[in-house]
């Protein structure tokens, strides 16, 4: 039977998402470190606090690791206070060692520095704390991670290395306290509305079932095929999905995987990691699948019927009757399981996920310099970085605690040559470091020509106003380039003034030719100036791509397209990020070609919607878009 391509469906309701979040808590109680942990994306508020309260009520040890912790406290090292008090070297266990057989909670996990993420990921992967300069061998430890992601849509989330090793991804951004209250009213139980914590007897039975759950080859093949169809290239993800599905089956007292178990794994493990829309099966595959079944079934029957029909016709009828029931009760094939999991994953996708997948799929792989909010090192202000050895002076400040930690192990050797309490040398000095984020500027190239209908131009203005409000809240800059007729106009230089930007957009007329090459040239010049000022430029083109005006302001579609391709290549060479929103009624091949030449993400939008356009641009602004 030919497989039908999955169709987009509406996102899951709040009740289903909250029930999945509560089921994840039971999985943590059943298998704290078997599937890595949970990445919870939710702002600080009553919804997240309710989930964390339920997590604390599970009776599992929970060790919080703040973002300001240093490597000594994380992995174990010198107890500085006790060492300075007694004059003898004393060591202390790290937070990861204290979290053995329990959970590690990471508040604001998106802000953890790579220096802390690297040993954390290594310990999570290898099941042991890496050795430090004070320990000769690694310390065995097993723990799960609960990463709390509080990032905004235009900010980077949890580090990719850590997020890949966390099995379940939960997104509670769209949930409200009223949704949770409605969910609790639909269930019966204790004070939390649901019996979240498993009793000792139920927990023992679930762990016994977990050790007995068996997955068939069809299950594993379906998980891998569904992950591949959603654009997930890591083999670690299907393995985590299988572990989560087995845990879900154990919670329900099953020793074999069911469709509900695979559906839960698809919603909570595969769907949040999707990077592309599943491809539809080709016509050749759809036509080729039923043919072998029709050709294969008739040939065996005539020989059997001709040999046995003269002897006993009733026996032939009896032998044919038992065949259909086994086929109906047979286990679903790997293709059916894959379709079911893909459908469950698509049903759980949040709004605007399709636009995000399309923009990711069309983005150039080499564009890295145009990301919003680039970081640079500083010595006076910004986010603190781990200190490094160095001499204070000028703008470099002394890091006192790091200096004392470096000097503490050497005090026994220095006591004979020093009369002070603590002997500090030049090689012990450590200096402070900070990390600053560069500001960004969104360059909007707005097509106001005659090919852009007045209604679509009005919707584009509405989307630009939404972006201006969001940029004003972040204190980022906006630059608007409008092109129509025979020229491109710098409608608004780089500014943070919301009133000035709205005033410039209100008086923008429409009509005339499409000087696309002039617009790309002006956008490239503005990006060059912004880069010299230390500002990150990002280009967003709102046009149908039907260029018909050359660089000299003359008509001619062929030359106009050539000029636009030339300046598109120059933008690609600059390495800045870009997004092309096709405003034509149907996806245009010329616009797709120009977007590919620029190395830009391509998003067709026949019916322009202000909110949808603003969401698409925000995802391009994000460093993880």
C-alpha cells in the first residue's frame, strides 16, 4: 500500500502538552539518568514554578548549578576558606560528584559558558567526572540534567552539545495558568491534581517492566526513519527516543512498545528537534509499492486450487477463511509506525514552526558573520568570563579569588621564605575578563513597485512596524531601504527612534518599476558602513524578485536580472545573514534563484501576514535560526 504524505495539522492543545510535561516527571522518577534529562523552555512564571514544585516533590535529589559557578566548584578542587583558615591544603567534592544518582538543575542554562558546558557534557556522556589537577583519576558518577531555558525568541538557547544529549524537550511558553487550572480540574488526585509521584510499589513494578520491555526491529527502523524524515542527523536522538518510549511503556505496565509509547517519543523527542518538513513520497514509489503485492498474490493460488478443488471444495474454503484474521491482527509495519510518529510529531509542532523549518532549510551553511548579537572580549563590562593568568594593569583588573586559589596549593613550599599568612607570587595573578555583545541593525529592503500590490505593501508596512517595536525593546537599530520606479531610496538611516521610523513608513508611496539591483547595492553599502562601526547587519528583502530596472535606471529585464545577480553574489561574499520573503502570489523561480545567489533563507508568503512575517524575521535574527 502506498504511503500517504503527512499533512500539517493544528498544534496540540494545552492539556496534552501539560500532560506530557507531567508524564516526563514520572519518567525522571523511573529513570533519572537513562535518557539524559529534560530541556525545559519556559519563562519564569507560575507555569514553570508549578512544574518545578512537582519535580521537587518526586523525592529525587536535586543539585542546582548556577551559571556563576567556576570549574573548581563544579568538578571539585580546593576548599579555599578552609585552606586559608588552617594553612593546610583541603579539597572539596564538586557539585557533579554530589549529584551522583540524582538530578542536576541548570537555571538559565542558555547562559552557561563553554568552559562549564564542556566538562558537564563530558561527565554526562562518560558517566564520570573528568580529572582535575588535584585528582589523579576520574570519579564515577551518573546523573540526569534538567536544563531551564529562559531565552527569548531572538536569543540563543541551550548549547547544542548539551541539548543533543537531553532526551525530552518541553516547550511551555504558550501555556498559561488558566490552562493548567483547566487541566487539573479534568483530573482527580492529590493537591497537584494528578498523582505525579509514583508509590514505592508502583515504582518497583515500573522498573521491573522497564528491564523487560523489548523493541522490535520495526520499532527501531521506524524511529530512525522518522528522525531522518524530520531532518535529524544524529543517531543519538533515535536512541534517546527509544529509551523514552520504553520508559513510557513501563509506566503503563506494558512489556512491549505500543503506538502510544512511540507517539509520546515522537512528540517530546523528535518533534522539537525537527529541522525540515517531511518530504512527500514520489509518484514512482507510490505506484511501485502496490504492484508487487498484486502480482505476487495471484500466482500461488491457481496451482493450489487446481490440485485440491476436485477432491474437496469445502476444505479449500475453510483454509481460506482463517487467513484474513491473522493479517488484521498482525503488528504494524515499520512504514506504518513511521507515518504514525511523523503525524504525531507534526501535530505537536508549535505555531510558525513551518516557517522556521523553511528558513532553516534555505539558509546558506557558510553564512556565520551576520548573526545577531555577536560577542567580543572586553575587560571593563559585560558578561563575566572565567579568569585567566595575567598581570593586572591598565584596563586589566585583578581577580582576587582566582589568585588565592592559584596560590593556595603552593603555601607549604613558600612558608620557609615568607612571614605572612599567605604568600602570593607574580605567577599566581589572574585577571578578570568580560564578554560583550555587539549591537545589530536590521536592513529592510522594501519593494514598493507596481508589481507589489497595495494590499501586500500595506501588510508589509504592518510587519515592519511590529519589527520596529521589537527592535526598540531590545535597543537594536533599524535601517529601511525602499525601491520603486528608477531609483532606490534610503528611506530611514540607522536609528532606534520608533516614532521616526513609523513616520517614514507612513508616507511611502507605491507604483513604478522594480530597481532590485539598486536596492541590493544600497543595502550592501549600508552593511559595509555598519560593519566598520562594529554593528552586525542583517538584510531582509520583501520583494517578488521581478527586477526590470538596471543599475543605470533604464528598462530591460535581462540586464536588470544580471545586475541583481551580481550584487547578490557580492552580498554572499560579505558573509552576512539575509532573508528573502517572496511576496508574489505564487512562489517565483527568479526570487528563489536570487535568494540562493545571496545565500539567503527563502520564505514564500503569497498572502502576506504581518504577524507571520514578523515571526519569520525574528527567527533569522536569532543566532540559532
